[in-house]
C-alpha cells in the first residue's frame, strides 16, 4: 500500500489529506449522532411527567437542556410555557434550528470532500500525464519505463480519488437521513409535551373556579 501511495506522486498528498479529514468526520459523527445521545430513551416521558406533576422549576429545566439536543428543545418549550402555545411554538422553532445546526456539524465538509475528491484524483492524473509526455520528449517513445511511471501515477491518483469520494458520499447521505429522522423524532416529542402542557393548563383553569366558590 505504501508503495502505491509513493507511486502516485505529489498528486496523492491532497487526496490523503482529504481521506484523513473524511475519516475524522465520519468517526466523530458516528459518536455524536447516536440515538441515546440525541433523543435519550424515556426522556420525553419523564419531561411530560414533570409537566403533569407541575415539577418544572428552573433547576430541572437547566439540567434538562444540558442532557441532549432533545433536552435543549424541550427546555426551551418549558421556559415559555406560561406565554401560550404560539409563544412555545416560536421558541421551539428557534431552539430546533440551533439543535439541527449542531447535528449537521461537519456534514457540509463531508459532502464537499465527496465532490472534490474525484477532482483531486483528476489533478493527479493530469500531473501523471504531464510527467509521461515530458519523459517522451526527453527519452523518446522507445523507453517504456518512463512512460509507465507517468501512466501509473495517473491511474493511482484517479483510483484514490474515487476511493475517498464514494465512502464520503455514502456517509454524507446516511448522516443526512439520520439527522432528518432525529428532527422528526424531536418534533414528535415537542408536540406531545405541548399537549401535556395544554391539558395541565386546562385542569388548573377548571380547578380555579371550584376553589373560588368554596
């Protein structure tokens, strides 16, 4: 493998840098986009139980926002729960945009690498062809060894660019799909929380006149 990299010449340098960058992003996203890290199991149920039991003090909300992106969005909804459903919806949209931006970290770079890696391979191919033609000018067409070096350099760079681009594109699409599904899951949890807050508010309003008539 090392011999192939050396045979690819200087055109392999940007391709190798791209490969390292792609590998780093993929490993980091695999860790950060785990389900339990984004939408912890039972968190939505626990928060709804807090809302139903009216145990929504500032300490609970602060701790909730630090747990996960879902906790951040639910905490934003709870902070403005007294202002009505429209205010909650607006605050959730703002918090949701911030949470989704964090979930999409590195995906633009990953998609860019998927696009430019073949171009970097093409750049190496051009360098290899130029080297081959210079060898022809210097040694003529009779010495196949000099021609083979340029052709080999061109082919290795082309193959390396494709090898980097294909996994980068696959993981980019996979992570995009995962982030989209997480967004739908967070939206579902927020709607369930808003329904719980509405029910709690209606119960409180219904109980208030009964207390007043006693």
